[in-house]
């Protein structure tokens, strides 16, 4: 891989740390031990202590809050990549437990939330001296309301791009054609060394890179045409998700019981 | 809290590569999806492509080799932190599948291996221009043959120090007194920012720091005396490990069926 570090947008935390010991990015990846193999991501600003969670799960809220508290952080946003069909979002429980916390999801998801975002928006948190930005990129196809979040040298892809795979496209307004275009135009345009942090992995892998997925993703890699991808996706014959009947209605309401 | 929790995404390698295109460290943390909640670590040199696995599992060898091959790496060592009682090491299967691979474990473990290491040894791999060193620190107490490996700003602690916990001390030559001394003299002497990568976590947490564990470990934190720790450990009333009767004899032979 021919890395072009200096063409990358903002400085990676590793470098920022070295240059500014008072700044940086607190980052923790957390795995769901309750069964859905979901990853939740904690990002925090060490200066102001403001933090966000990406794709928290209802079942893991207490674990997440323990990590947040241990690190002395204050949660500002519970951010969802999309309206999940396999688990209930932790947004509702987090709102009940953390005063002032706001839930975030794409407008196009059709789900209820405190903040609705769309392509091109930037979610910011942290101190003025150490603002952390999440750039919103619309990546529909798994669902019509899927977005990815770019932060420094990382991208949180939800179910749009998984490690050597991708989310299914056969319900929730899914479209293989749209997913192919999303991945090609929104994700594969990122620098090769961008770290890919997905919403799931079922083999215990935790991270990939855009370069790897371009080369190695068996469904969506650069060698695959859109026609091949559509064909692959139409032959998956996946089972109906176990928790969809409870998850979808709950997630459309931000995980809050009325 | 004044500690610097600069935990960053584990791939410092890409940034380092960017800064020094001839150097860096490839790093992947991998989670056991077969039930033991074990973490396996892949460390590789991007120059020579030499790599090692720390604590591979028999059940996950094919997954591990796929990651290794995807990244274009060649495995030199399968390194164990100790003789595990909860799963069978992948060392034997890896030796059968990877020509020239050598298994590594502490001499004090009493287990068979190609290379026996002891406190103060350094395991080296990688190109002359980018040597990667694992410094061996004896950290007995969970078992009498436990070691930790220090590499750059990371320490692989096996079951000696877990996130907010530690391994049990009630069999395999375990000793609460020894474990307390090991953690205090060998691990807590590392810089606070050192990333702690344990052999397990049962709550889906993936990394901690020495600073956090000094302040927050409920068994072994700085506020606990040795007497308090011994008392805590003697009252755990843990069940007999499910897989110990198959794991221990196998692991004493490096996971190889005679
Ligand atoms: Fe999904
Ligand atoms: Fe152990």
C-alpha cells in the first residue's frame, strides 16, 4: 500500500497526542456479549470530557456507562448508524439515565430521535481547543437510512461495509444497487489507511482498513462489478432476523417504551 | 480523574507507517467467538512481513490464518502467556499448518514448546531496519509460569492482570501473594499510558491502561493492600473450569496430539 499520510485530513489522535499532550481522542471499542455481535464505540475528548457512543445496545447500557464513568467522561450524544433490526438501541435507556443526553439518527431512517442528521452534516463535541468532528456520509443500501461517520482516520460504517462483507439488502428499504454505489462513492473514496470500524463482526475481528476492503472484500471489492454484487446479494437466502419484530418498532421510537 | 487515558485505536501502525514509511507495527486484536472470551493478538512487521500470534486458540486457527494471509504476513512464533486451563492453545495446529513456525512459552510453565523463555528475555522479529521486540516479564500468581510481554506502549498480560480484575489463583500453582507482587512490581511500574491487552474480557471491553487499573482495579488497585487482595481471592468460590480436564494435558504438550 502506498500511504500518503500528509494528504489525510485531520491529524490522527496518535500524532495529536504526541504534539499536544493535553489533547487527543479517547477511543474504546466495545463488544456486545449478549448475543448480537454488535460493536459499540466510545469517543471522548480528554479536555472537556465530552463523549459520544456510536450504536449503543439496550442490553449493554450499564456496561457502557461504567466505562464512561471510569474514564470521567460525560455523554453528550447516543448516535446510531441506522435503525437496527437485530437489537434494540441503547439510546432510550441512556436518555433516561444521563441528563441532557441526546439521541441522534439519520432523518432518512424515519426513526424518532432528538437530533436528525443528514449527509454532509458534522456532529461536533469536545472543547473549543480540541473539537472532535464526525462527518456524516449517507451510505444507504442496507437500509435506506444508513449513514457512516468519518472521524480523523476512522470510519464507522454501521452495516454498510463489514469486514470482508456487508449488511443484507433484502428488507427495510434495502437495495443492493444503492449499497454498491454508497460503498464505492462514499467509503472507498477515503484514504486506504482509514480504519474501518463496523457495527458487527461474527468472527471476532475488530477492525479493517479501506485498502483491505477494496482489495479483499469478496462481495464489494474493487474486482466486483455492480451486477456481480447484485447477483451475490440476491442469492444469500438469509433467515428472517430473530429479533426484528421487537427491535424495529422499538428502534423507530429511539428504544423508548411509550 | 487526572490520568491520561490516551487509548487509541490499536492501529498505531498506519500512522507510524505514514511518518516512517519503512517502519511501523501491524496490530490486530481478535476475539474468540467459540466461547472462552479469549483475545488473540497479531503483531507484524510491515517491512519483512514477519509476524507473531499471542495466545492463539485451537478453535480459531483458521480465522487467524485468514487474517495473517490477508495482510500478507508470515508467522514466525505462536506465543503463549501461560498454560491455559480454559481452552486449547492453537500452537500445535499452527505448527502443523505453517512451516517453520515455532511455539513459545515460559520455561516455568512446565509445558512443551520449541522455544522456552524466561524473565528478561526478548523475543524479536521483523526486519533489521524495523525490529519488533517483546520483552518478557515474569508475572506468576495466576499460574506459576505466567509471563507478560511488553511491546512499545502495550503490555500483553495474559491472565495476570485483566480489565478491572485478574485471573484466579486457586490452582495450577497459583498464589495470590505472588500475583499481587507480580502486578505491583512488573506491571504497575510501566507508564500509566501503557495499553493493557489481557487474555480475556467477559464484558466485551478490549483494552485498558496501567493508569486505569492502578486507580480502578477493584482487586489489585493501588488502594488495596496485599492482605485485602489475598482475602478477596480466597473468597471467590469459583467453579471448576469447564474445559480444564482436556485443556491442561493438551497445553502441556503445546496443543499437539501425540
Ligand atoms: Fe442493520
Ligand atoms: Fe489462565
